[in-house]
C-alpha cells in the first residue's frame, strides 16, 4: 500500500481589523484574536486605522482668525500621536495572544467607509472584522454606519462584533 504525500503547507489567512479610539474596536480585535486565529493557518493580522481627511485651511477661518503654520503643524502632530496611540493599544492586545501572528499596520486617510472598503479589496483580505458602536436607529440614519456600508461593499466576509455592554 503506497502512502501518498500529505500536503503540509499551511494556508495563508489575512484578516483586517478596523481599529479606532473606541473600546468597541479594541473589543473586536480581542474577539478576533480569540475566535478567528487558527494554528492551522499562517495568520497575517492587518490593523487598519483611518484618519479623517485633512481639513482644508484658508488663510482665514469662518470667524476671521488666521491659521498659522504652527497651528496646522500642531494639528497634524496631534493626528500622528493619535494614530500611534491607537496602534500601540492594538499591538499590546495582539501581544497577549498567540505569537503565530504577523501584524501589519495600515493607516489611511479619508472617509472611513471608502478607505476601509478600498484597502480590504486592494490587499485581498480573507476577512474584515469591525466593532459596532451600537448606535440607535436615528443616530445611524444621520451619521450612517461604517460597518453596514463595508458589509455591503467589500468582497470578503465581514464580522461585526458587538461589545457585550452595548447589547
């Protein structure tokens, strides 16, 4: 009886987790690490943070105040500090889980709905994981839901994780 060679090559799995300043996104990251990461795969976890689009400044704002270059640089530095803070918190969470995970960071800028969808499709993610802010009907109708939009427009499965305190 001849034994066939068993293909021991592990499948590659790329999971994108959209992170922001919220507890909901950090909970979704923890949930993903606990429930979606498999030892049978080579896992790449992509932490995706989307900065709001940079504001367009004129020499005078609506109230007639002049924006100086120092003020603009301070706002940009604050934005960079925020990115580093969010990514640092996310990487700390990843460090508490399996070391069988490669972690990549991507920072986009613009409307979160469009940026998330474009990046997920561009990198050919296997799964997108997002936290739910748990907005009610009216707030969601006014603001729109990033997770609903992404679930309708990306080509991979989307997991929307609700924080247990928001259920």
